[in-house]
C-alpha cells in the first residue's frame, strides 16, 4: 500500500498585470497528483492554467509543513 506524502509547490501567477507568489502544501501519492491538485485550487479563483508558472515542487516532512490541518492529518 502506498504512503501519502506532503508536497510543497511554489510558483507565480499573473493577474491584472501584477505577479503574485503562491505556496501550496498538499497531500498526494505522487508529485504529478500534487501538482494537479494545487493548480486546480488556484484556477478556482479565476486564473487560467497558462498564467501559472511553477518554480518548485518538493516533498517535505510533516514537521516542515506550515498548514496545521495537513500536519495533523499526516500523523
């Protein structure tokens, strides 16, 4: 059985000629699934996929996670 991991995704998106930095922490089995989940969360606020630039995808430990809910679910 596979273990669920925590991924931190860092990137930027453009909206109304401004560039915004984002950091998302998501739980997923694979890096590809984590990326898809993060992008779907960002596009839910009216951003197109083509406006999103991913800079880094990194697997992190539960102790490094800043999101309290994700940290508690991982223990």
